[in-house]
C-alpha cells in the first residue's frame, strides 16, 4: 500500500480541504502563496508543508 503524502490532502484552520494529486500541483499552489498567509492559514502544519515543498525528493527531481 502506498503511503499518503501530506500534500495529497490537508486542511487549513478554516476547515477547507486541499487535495493535490502530485508534487508539481502542490508546489505551484504553495510557492504562489505569501509566506505570512500560509503561516496564518496553516498554523498546525505550516512547517511540515514548507519542508515538503522545499526539501522533498520530488523537489529535487529533474522534469
């Protein structure tokens, strides 16, 4: 069974659910958002999402 990645489904502090099928879609969403906005909307998992966006194996793969 494939382990689910955090960016496949997560919530903001308002209860909105975000779903991304792949790293590219997630990274476009994440890096187009202002950092302060991201910290405000995702206070419980901001650091984890930031780490995945910047340091995941997918981030280092050539397209």
